[in-house]
């Protein structure tokens, strides 16, 4: 699936989706991550066919479905969609819920039965066909909704914050189920969420949206460790963005950098020029040290083996995650910068 410079406006204000170009590869799980109002739901609705783009083109499975004077309605786009509420019929058993899209298209007989069987087997609910949705757990109802998508053999499955209505413990367990489900089925999925931990845990790649614009598309590890801009660094993951000065050229992926009153070697992109810059410091990049940068503890959060520290260092707010045994009782401590990333610019 390809979005080519897609824009959608609802009024004279800034576009809800602004000149977005994005490719969803076959078999990929791509998460669209953004705050409320970032444009991620509008983007999903454009792909589904519930909204028309004002400019740009959308292609699904090689076919143009929107743009250049063409608009293919939702029912002809080979799109499956999973909503937060799952939208299951309470008066139908699991099997009929899954097969309902086939019924709506007039498909019956042995092909109907075979496709429902395959869809239920794909989500591990082969023995649950005669149960009603209200007799299932939240996770099982979600899998029924996924099976209902798969029964149509869609080119793309769209997921609109499918874990948002679940409690925190169930969300955590279902993240692993999504990863396993995606690996087993090879389905192509566009997964919209505002939850960073969710996106980082399940996605092959993550697209970050802010005020309708696409800021970065990257694998989770790259997005976290090498944000392409200050807005991405500030939004994705805990940590801090601090002023810095690059003192020399990048050699072997690192450069000498002056920040917080000390000089350290930080990771940097090829071509990064010496001069003023910004550095991204993640909590794990900082360590308590006997001889380091003076910092004041603002808040301590016990997390078992580690303690999360909110710190003030020369007027800059920092976050550190350190072993509980390494945290002094006093409100003052010293930090060493073990790692960090010079944000390209």
C-alpha cells in the first residue's frame, strides 16, 4: 500500500493530514504513532475509504483507490478493520460473527465454511465457534474481530487503537499475542495507536505523526536510539533533549560533544557538522558516578531492581534509570553520561 503526498483538510485551519507519503510493505506491521489530534485516525479513514483526500493518491495492492479523479468505495478496497469496541453482534455466535461479511456478499456453501474455519484457526479460536461474544474474554473478543477481518482475505488490515479499551495487564499480554498473530498469518497491518510502549513492542516499523505531518518512519530500535528531529526525540520514549556543541567531525559513528559542562563522545549521524546542536539522552544513558555532573533529585520512583530518577542538572530536566543499590539517600548526586545521540540538524 502506498500513500503519495496525501492531504486532507476539514476547514481553513491546518490540514488534518498534511502531504503524507508512506509505504506499507507486504506482510508488514506498521504502527502509526501520534498524540490525540495528530491526524492518525484521519489517515486510517483515508486508507479505509471513509474520507476522500483533497490531494495526493492512495494505492492498495497496486490499484489506485483514491486520487487523480478516482475514488473506490470502502467495500471494494479489500480492507479489513478492527475497532476499539470490536463491533461484534451479541445475538450471533462467534462463527456467524466471523462469517457475517461473507454472508453480506452472498457467499455460502463449502467455501463459506472453509474460509470461516481458516480464519478461526488463524486466531486460535477453532473450538469457540458456537460461543457468544459475551461468554469470551476481552482478548478472545479481539481475536474474533481479527478473524472477521481475515475471512475476507483483505489486502490490508487496519487496526484503530485495538487495545485501548482493555485494562493495563491485558494490554501487555495481548501485545505478545499480536506479535505472534502477525508472524503466523503474515497479514499486512496498519496499526494506529497513541501508546508508545505498544508501538515499540509490536511494530516492524513506526511512523510518527504530529499535526498531520509525518516526522519519521523507522524500525522501533532506530526511532528510539536515533530520532531524526527534536520533536521525535521529545515525544518517543522517556529521556531529555539538551543543548550541545559538536566539537569535531564524526568518525566511526561518534563525535566529541560538549554538553552539561562536560565533554563526552556521543553517537552521531554521518555528515553531522561541528557547532551548536541538540543531544538526546535516554534514562539508560546516565549512571550515578562518584565524579561526574552535579544533579539534584526531584523525584524517585521505585521500580523493583531499578529506580527512576527525575533530575535537575544545570537547569535541564533529565531522567535516569539506575540500580536501586546505586541511588544515594541524599538529594544531591553526580552523574556520568555513558551514551547519547546527537540529533541531526
